[in-house]
C-alpha cells in the first residue's frame, strides 16, 4: 500500500452488495484464505478495507488462480502490519 492510499472502511453489507455474494460465501472465502478478514470496529461491528476489496475484485476480474489470490491476501495482510497512524 502506498503512503497516498486513502484508508476507507466498508461495512459488511456494502461489501456483500458490491460482490453479489451471500454472507456465508464471504465467510467461507475468508476461512479459505481467499479474502481478507474483516477488522473489528466495536463490540459487534466489523468492516473491510476498501482498497483490499478493490484489489481482490480486480484479481477475480483478471482470473487469478486460488494460489495467486491467497498470495495477494497474504500480501495485503502484511501491509496491515505496516500501517501506522
């Protein structure tokens, strides 16, 4: 992620609407390492980072294999560690 990336959080309902997937399918993708897990926003609220969702949508559009998508997810999660306030 570049320093100029705007960090935007999308709620789960927004992500599901963009993807056209069910909650259970998104959950299965997260469990299989094919989607970045959500971040906690509060006691029960979760959200997804928009740039991660965008990157994964582009990967699907470009017919990435499951291995390539898992590698992308791993890279995106590594970038989370590097984000500082």
